[in-house]
RNA sequence: GGUGGGGUGGCCGAGUGGCGAGGCAGCGGCCUGCAAAGCCGUCAACGCGGGUUCGAUUCCCGUCCCCACCUCCA
C-alpha cells in the first residue's frame, strides 16, 4: 500500500515518493493577513492538517512550513484607510482607527491562529513571515538578474520584474501558453518588457509608510507577492522539497510565478503540487461582494467545533466543499454517532480494555487515505466500524467491540476529530464536579423509583433534568447523562 | 478565447465495465415501562443523444448545463 497523491503539475494521481526516505518536507500557503479568516482559509488549513496527520500516521517525519504574508498592497491600503477622518471600522466595523500596517497584520495573524486552534489544526513546524526574509529575497532576485530572467524596471520606478519571455517553461504548472493568457485589464505595462511580467520587488511609492520599505540593491521598496514563498520554502526545506500546497485559486498566478522564478534561479523546487478546492455556498463561490459568506466564527456558533471540523474535512480535499444551511447539523449528527459509540464502549468494556486493543485502522480506511486522501471513503470505513462495534456491544462480544473501539479511536485521531477543543472538555472544573454530584444524586433517586415501578416519579426526574439541559439515556448498565449540543451552545 | 474540474437516489458525497460506499433525512420492525441510543430491514441515482460491448452509471463520440482560474483571492 503506497500513498498516491494528485499532482497539479502533471495533472495525474501518482505515487508519492519522498526525496528522503521516511521524511516529508511540506510547504503550503497560509494567509495574507489583511482581514479576518474566512471559511476557505480554514478549509485549506484542515485539508493540509489531514495530510500531515496521515503522513505521520504512516510513519513519515514531517517538516511543515506555512507562510504568513504580512506585507502586501491590501494590508497597506487597509491600514492607510484606518487613518482617514471618516473611518468607520473597516469591513466588519470593528477595526481600530489609526492602526499601522504592521499592527493590523499582526492582529489578523492572531485571529488566524485563533481560528486554526479552534478547529484542532495543529501548528506547522514553522511559520515564517515575509517581512523577516528580505535578505533571502534579495539573494533570489540577484540570482535571477544574473541568469537573465529578471530586470529592474526601465522607468526608474525601483520595481524589479521577472521576465516571462526569458523562461520558455512559463505556464507549465497550469499548462497555459503565454499567448493564450489574457492581459490583466488593470495591468500597468509601465516599465515592463511584457505585460505579463510580474513584480519581484516593488519600489517605494510616495505616501507609503517608511516602515513598509526596505533598502535593497535596487532601491527602497518591498517584496512582490510571489517572491517570499520561493525564498522561504527553499530556505527552510531546501532547494528541492517534497510538497507545495495551497488553495486552488493560488495555482495561477501565485504558484505559477513561484515555480517560474525558483526554477529559473536553478532550484529544483517542489516535486509535488497539491491544491485544495474552494468552499462554495449552495454552489456559488463564497465572496464578499456577493454576500454569501459564512465565517468560521459563525460556523462555530452554529455547531460544535468538532462538527465544524468534520464538515470542513468531509469532502475530498480537491472537491468543492459546498455549505448550505443544515450541513453543520448533519455533521453534528455524524460526529455524535461516532462519539456515542466510543463512550458506550468505554462504559461497557472499561478504558483499559479499549486502550489495550490494537490501535490499527481498518484496511479500507488506510486504502482510502492512501488514495489521494479519499476522506469520504475513509469516513465510510469509520462509520462501518462504528456500526460493527455497536453490534458487537449489543451481542456482548467484548473482544470484538474493544478492537472496533480502538480502531475508531485511531481513525478519529488521524482525522483530528479528537483534537478539537470543546467547551466544557478538558480539566474537570469545580462547576462540573458539583453538577455531576447533583445529577448523580437525582439519577440514584430515579433508579430507585424505576425499581419500584414508580414510572411517574422516574419520568418527573428525567423531565426536571431535561428542563435544566441534562439529557438522560438509559441502558442495561444504568443511566448516563450528558449535556447535549443545545445546552452547550448556550 | 485558454486551462482545469464537475453533473450520482429527498439532501450531501465516494466509486465501479456486471456483484450497485457511507452519512443525513423518511418509512417498517426489534430492543425499552416510556423515551433516548443502538441494531435489522426498506425506499431510491448515475444530465441528454448516439456508439463500442454479452452487458455501461463506469470506455468512446456528440450535445447541454454548472463551477474555478487567467496577476486581489485558501
């Protein structure tokens, strides 16, 4: 069984063969921290988190690097706008006035971390920032100029461009011929040899903050968007590394340009290109201008965090992920089916029995994950195991049930579903202990009533607990209580 | 115009040249004092028109429609 992954560059699913046996180097594009995270960002992060978890599960040591683009046009624009006299709080009305660009970038960087953390997306090995890698970028530009693939702008603007006509392979990632590419309607041909040449370095402009300009061999300025990823990926992962990833919308121009400038500079660069699909809202791409967006925060308000993660990861990563009202509730039902079995198994068999069983995933699950991370098929294997485990519990087949429970536990872990912080989980609080004591007392009373066939009294106790948000489930082993989602959501 | 990806049962979503995943929802049953949970059964699909084939949802041709990208975009 070998891992196979789709590769954008060859447009095929092919065997994944790491550069170094047992090790995987992964670079994937994180956010330009110019606004709050939206669902697309977290979907991408979950997709690559799933990749890392599966790689680790099958025995690879993974070095993952995700960049933070903390300097770009939009960041500067938004920061500049916050100084306007009539500033009204930006997109969501909550942005502070008079915020310097670096403060804005840093604030949103933290918002991204909060969103990732809330969904159990583990931190990459390293998260380099563009602004921290000027010397690496200068070196790359110099190599490109020396090789004849880049040139300082001919209009004295201080810009430096990549010369696409000097690089015949340009367009290879997305299989486009230069001639077929539409000129950008707003492309400013000033100083460019070809309108499709892209900026490696942007000369400082009048009115831009001095803090957003760095001295370079070509004058003061700031980096172009694509350069940082080439510079940072090769710095931390080597001139050739295994996987480069990002959202589908980054294929062109971002990744095409990265590939061009890195290979033109002589780097082997990424051996495998992975792109996750977009998130849609009832079939349409989410976009601010259409107004059909839902934020990670709104999702977390609508469903349990674990269910949100389940939803974001449940489609195959290359497929569009379609959100529609009700989708999160369906995910919640699926998650609770899995959790109910896991809890039931531990209650019936004991934690030791489950922990002692082999922590292996079913062959179907492994085969699905190996097949370009076919999560839907893997989830089918997971649910099938849950069903088999429930049957084993019903039949009193303890060994089988323990094995199924252990397998479920491992699959849940590979999918990162046990890594999502839930309200009320974690350390047992004093409040929880007090609640448990009270509920247990009532349950004992109810058991007594049931034993006496006083069902009216038993039901009254159940109703009373239900009114307080505590749900009771009876079984042969006794009654268990829980705080279902409605109560937790508060 | 160019490039890539799609159209599967009530909804989501895998997959396959014949034995038709999985989840959610529905229906029937079992279990239960009642419920909940669980289990069993059940309903039901492959955009349209041709072709290849003993047989196609799966391969080929045509056609319609949808989505994404083409220098802001995860």
